[in-house]
């Protein structure tokens, strides 16, 4: 047996472009390495704060994200993702800038989820900031027109603590914000068949949302677990 080189880093196939943030990343959060049952490789994009990327539309940040994606590729990752659903707006640009697969956002699942739901049902999106989520973001992820959207914006804890980049998070209040927003989305759309969590920081509350709504919940964790399975298929023989 001979080992073959050519990379700097081995064993971490998924590279994650991280926002430059200080808010707590609890287990289940994409930025907490304990979330993943496989190794991942992180690259922080400096000055890409939650406020700048979400509320300010990541204005002027594309070159920094492209540079960081190329660094991840040079390090040896086999696929690249990001830790903010709003970076769906850069899906095409990032995919064109590197030579490995790129999936920028949990929103990239919406069309696929629609295909597996019963007739008359459709997926809806739960986002951290409904006022900031634009057609540009949705188009980047190929989200179908008219997809229902709910938000935690205006809640007690979650949106404020994350987007204001606060050093403390009341986890139970954040959980309540997510569950209440999901229930409101479901109540407003009787044809809702599943929920896709736009925000990567919502993943810790996916099970609570599932229990409250009875609906399947798709997140960045479900997407990147699928992605990893393609980059490193299991051996059966």
C-alpha cells in the first residue's frame, strides 16, 4: 500500500467559510465542531460580521469570500460551504471561483424538499431576518417563487443576540423564539409540509421545531451531512 500526497490537510473533506463573530456557538450550531460526526475545516472571513452580511447585504465582501474559498481549496478540502444562509446570494460566484463543489446555504435544499413532499404540500423557510431576506438571496439558492417565509425577527432573544453579535445567549429564550416563529409560519400556511431553516444557528432547535409542528425540519446540518456523504462515500465491500 502506498499513500498519495498533494494536499496540506487530510481527513476534513468539508471546508466551512465562517463569519467573523463572537456570539456563543452551542452544540448543533454549524460553527461548533462538536456538531459534526466527521472532521471539518474552518476558515474565518475577517470583518464579515453577522450585521454586515445579513442586514447590510454583504456589500463589498465577495472578494474576501472568494479568497477564503480558494484558500480552503488550496488547503485540501473536497467541498465548500458557508455558515450563513444569506450567502446564497454568492452561490454562483463562489462555485465559479473554485474547482470543488460549493453549497453556500441551507436554502439550496428548498426545491429538493418540495420534490419529496406529498401532493399539495410545500416547504417553507424560517429565517433569522425576514426584512433582510431578498429575492437576490432566494434566486441564488433557486428557491421557488412564492415560498412561504417565517422569521424569528421581533422575538425576545435569537435574532438580536446573533445579529448584534452579543457574547451571551439565553438558549431557552432563543429556543422559544424559534418554536413560536415556526408555529406562526405553519398557522399562516396550511399547505406547509416541511420547514427549511435558513440560519445555521437555528439547527440546535430543529428537534424542538419538529416536535412542536409535526413537520420535517431541514437545516444546514441535514444538508452538509448529505454533502459529506457524497464527498466521502462509506465503504461497503
